[in-house]
DNA sequence: ATGGTCGCGGAGCGA
C-alpha cells in the first residue's frame, strides 16, 4: 500500500500534471490539498478513469481537500465538526481497508501576530480535539497534508533567516506538537535523521531554483501505522517540470515495499 | 524592510 499527499495548488490547473504523475507512480491512495474548486468542478471523471474513487470537500477559489483511492473508500468525514472552522474546507477523512486516512490543509497564518496567525493556533487546537474524539490511536491512522508548519530547524533551508517567522515560529511548532502528543510520529524520521528534506519552495523567491525550501507537508502516523511504514520519499522531480505546484508530493509505503 | 510569482476570477485576495 502506497499513500501519497500533495498540495496541488488548484486541481484544475494541475490536472494534466496530476494525471501524468498518477500514471507513473500509481499510488493506492492520494491526499490532495488546495483543490480550489467546488465539488461540481472537481475533475472526478478523469480521476475515476485511472481507477480512483474520489472523495472531495471543496469550496470556491480557496482551500479544498480530497482523497483518491484505488481501494475501497468508506466512511467519508468532511470538516472537523466545529462551526467556528468548518466554513473553510480543510479536512477530509475516510477509511481505506484498515487505514484511517486524513487529508488536511492547515491554516497558513500570513505572518506571526496577524489575526490569521491567532486563528491558525485556534484551528490547530480544534483539530487536535477532533482527532482525540474521532481517531483511535490503536488503529492505523495516517494524517497527511500541508500542515503549514516546520517541525524543527532541520525542515528549514536557513533557520536563522526563518527564526520565529511564519511556518517556523515556536507557537506554531507547539500547536503541531499538540497533534503529535496524541501519539502521532513523523513518518520521515523513521528513515532519515538529517535535515535538508523539503516539500515547498516559494514561487516568488524562485525558491526551488535556489534550494530555498521548507518541509511543511507531513505524514503523521499512529504507532500501528508507523510500525507498518516501510518507505518514505519526497518526489522532488514533480516540482521541476513546467507549471509545477509550489509543493512536491510525499509518498509513503506500508507493508510490502513491492 | 521590501518584493517577487502563482491561481482564482475577472479586482484584489490568499499563499
């Protein structure tokens, strides 16, 4: 079983690249973020044509999350059951065989001290409460997505430059730590301890060409999922081509590496 | 400190 997560920055703008990537990599499950469209504009038929069942939770122009699965997709949950936050489409979950999969797009927060920064911290607390209520950690829980936070300075190309700035600040890292404290572990760190693994590069700074990256897309695993995880990679090549997303896909393998 | 590039939707907002 291979599970991927990818912030595509508009599923419609990225459809050609996404379809080509799915054909080459053929993951069993794909969590998408920033689909940026209503459900009726989601390219369902094209994805079903590649053998995927589709669950989408979208809105007009912003946000939007989806789960694609070549295996049976059941018990779809949209939102976190908190009306303070569910006007923005940021969370979708589903059961896929013995995995509980979540596709999450965290609040960005703009900058430290901004109104949206405080909103981001409150949103993380609400997400934590939702997970604590609905996701038994003795199951194989796979929380995927653009969490818009670096876990520590190994996830930052220039920690001095990014010190206490958005995506890297102590309050954000503590908010993410609140999720991890439920019992999740960072899939990457089962395999690699060194820094320099990034998933996002700013379009504006021409960050990819300069190696100016951050790791803000994560796969957080419950202990049973962590134990079952046999591989992890960031597909940096997908950030290279023409008209790329600003994020690279992350792919984890569970069970037989094949 | 500032600006830079995308995508949506058709001006300005969000990232």
